[in-house]
C-alpha cells in the first residue's frame, strides 16, 4: 500500500504540551462515520484535524499477527467490552485508525427500504432519505462494492448455501467493500492484504492526501463550549484543538459520553442503545470443510429478514472456537481435533430491546441492556433455523450457544429447541452493530441532533457516526453510517456556503 500521506499523521507526543492547534473543523474518531465526514469536508476545502484514540496500523502490522495478538492490537479492551443486564453481551469494537471498520467482515449493504421509510416518516430525515441512493452510490464507488466471487467463496459458504436451498430458505451472496480480496479468511483480525477497504486503507488516506491532519493516540477528553457554541476539543497534555465545527464520531458507546458535558438539550442522550444481539451455531461434518479458507461472511438469508432475523456465514480461529465448544478434557480435545470439519453460521436479531450508556468513574462505561422476551424468542428461532440449515447440509451434530441445547444430535432435537422457553441468561451473546445513542430527529423530544446532525442547543457541534442512526438499517450498518456522515458533511458545507465536491472519489489518486 502506498503510504505517501504519513507525513500528515502526528503523534501528540510530538506536539508541545499546552499548544493550541487551529483548523476549520475537528473530527473525533476515524471509523465509518468520522473518516467519511473528515474526507468530505477536507475535499471541499475546509481544513480538518482528525483525532483518533488508537494507533495507525495496516496489514503490514497485523497481517501476520496471531489471532490473540491481532485482537490486542486492534480491539478496544482486547475485545472485552460488555453489557450488564439480564445477560452480558460482548460488544467488540476497534481502537485504531479506521475504528471498527478495520475488524469488521466487510459486508456492505444498503439499508432496506422499510428502514429508510422509517427515517423519513418517524424521525423527519427527509433530506437524508432524498439523497440516499446517490450517497450510497458515491460511497460504493469510494470503497468498492462487489459480490463475493465463487473462487473465494469458501466451503463454509457453500455448505451454508446448499443447506439453505435444501431447507427451503432464500439466500443471497453478500456484497463487500473490497478490492483484490483473495479470501484470506481473517477479516475480523484486520485484512492482511489491505484488500478490505476499511477506513484506514481507503477514506483516511484520501482525506490525508487532500490535506487533513490526523492525530493518533489522541483521545478527545472534552468538547469545549464557549458562548453556547462549540469552540474546540481538549486533548491530553493540555493540547487544545480549536475550530468552529466539531464532529463527534467516537462510536455509539463513547459519543454520548463526550456529548454529555456539552449542554446538549435533546432527549435520549445515551438511551436507545441498539446492537443486533447475535450468537452462532457450529456444525460438525464428516467431510473436510477447512472453514478458514475463503471469505467467512459471504452469504446470508434474505427471507428471514422480514421476521427480524439475519443469518450469515462466519468462521472462527481455534483460539476463539475452543473456549465456546462444550466439554473439556479428552472430549473437548476430540472435538478440537476435528476443527477442519466445522462449519459455522452466525445469526442476529433486529431487536426491540433498547439499552442505555451510563458514564462511570473507570474507563469502562456502563452499558445497560435488558433483553426483552420477543428478542429472546427470535434468537432461539434464529438458532433453530441455522441448525436446521446445517443439518440439511449434512452436519452430524450441531453445537449451539444456548444452555440446555449445547449439542443437537439430529434434526429431531430442533423441535425441542423451538418449543423451549429459554431465558436471557441461557444465551451466549455478542453484538456488532451498536447504534442509536445520540440519534438524529426533527424535534429535540425525539432526538439529540437535528436532521442535519447538529446537536440540539449547541451550534457547531455535530454527530456523525452510528449514534446518529435513529433506527436500524435492518442489515449490516457500516454503509448507512457512512451515508449519515456524508449527509452531515453536506449540511455543514452548505451552511458554510460551499458545495460538496460531487466528483466521484474513484477519480482521486490511490
Ligand atoms: C467484528 C465486527 C464485524 C462487523 N462486521 C460488519 C460488516 O461486515 N458490515 C457492516 O456493515 N458492519 C459490520 N460491523 C459494524 C461496523 O463496523 C460498525 O457499525 C461501524 O464501524 C461503526 O462506525 P462508527 O463510526 O460509529 O464507529 P467506529 O468505526 O467504531 O469508530 C469510532 C472511532 O472513534 C475512536 N474513538 C473513540 N473515542 C474516542 C475519543 N475520545 N477520542 C478519539 N477517538 C475516539 C475509536 O477508537 C474508533 O476508531 C462489524 C462490527 C464488528 C465488531
């Protein structure tokens, strides 16, 4: 990868303590939302400073790392952020330039029409909805947009596709933001080839080439408010970034915490935490699968989406599969010896449950999330559908993350699972799509930011990440988060009397 922009990356250790740095805009966070907002503003001629808490790493750094090393390099708190409530949900997130896009699976989908309708009708995001198709097309041009090719589909995906067809479910090959993917199979550990177009290898380099400055290892401490409007950001060692426009894009857990002390008036700050709670099933086959070869997340079910259930292919390295397989000692060892014969499906639900982010005295925010009955039932149904598909594809056994149903020996066990009344604490859960904690809406009663992304009551302060999305796009969110950020940038530029640069990003040098 061409790193000709590295002279625009500064470690604040190199900035004298107490110094003030001025620009037209400061963007906090360099993930899906922050990167895109910074890029659009800089490209249109504003000067932008991007503050990112994590380091700048690329495939050169993490491509050869062991899974546990890569998790330590790229994940916040080693991947161990979690909720409290009637069951703990693990919420992995990226802590690096590019944010969670560096560790995500690269699935790139437009929001479903019913989700966009809701943004328009319920939250008054008319302008955003009107431009959405164009915005998606612009983003797909910038970060690539390709269905998974057959030669990198991998056997895990083929087993899923065959099983779904046999069991009568309609599925589709997923589209991904990649250029030159060879199916290395470790998206969630950072792409070793920089083929996945995560923000650290796509949009951030473009923003820096356009003139933006990136400050790594630079956690924003506080947004400064003067005379009722945003004026700057306080960083470590007394360094101050001053600008009339501040965009908070620290992700749906940290953005509400940063906004809390700014005088934001809108209701719902830190509330409405949604996350698409997820789990998985493992199928053990007689034949060799070699699930680590090919794209782990290449196929999904389409017809379950209307029931609020998403099923997608995934795969896990031995160090992450081992701890969640049942048994220990010789029986566990016997299962692990068959690692090459496992296929894995992941599923999640598009939920009603809403959690809340609370500040805490430690660096671990408190994430409250009490899973409601309809979501528990949907999770059980999703597990049963996934297991049914694996059995239809020929699995000898299926292992679930549901207490009491750890091992299913035949399709006959599915009836028992479907009829069971499972409690939240019986589920092993994680979640990957955190959102909604500072949502955009047309009144301060409904949202924290107005439909342009400006925080109600604090001129000059904007939200441009997953927090701003008022309801779920139903599918994987990164492309929609980027679309929200493009929309926020468009509004800021229009207020400043500058149009967004309408040239397609692919016309820029890479
Ligand atoms: C394992 C995994 C797989 C996923 N797979 C997919 C997928 O295939 N498709 C999809 O659409 N979505 C996927 N997602 C979700 C998607 O990646 C996220 O929804 C998206 O990246 C969120 O964007 P964001 O800008 O809100 O936050 P992030 O991308 O998390 O960026 C926030 C950034 O802010 C930084 N930050 C936080 N606090 C501060 C501070 N005080 N100062 C400075 N910087 C700060 C963080 O370090 C981080 O870099 C996945 C998520 C995970 C965890």
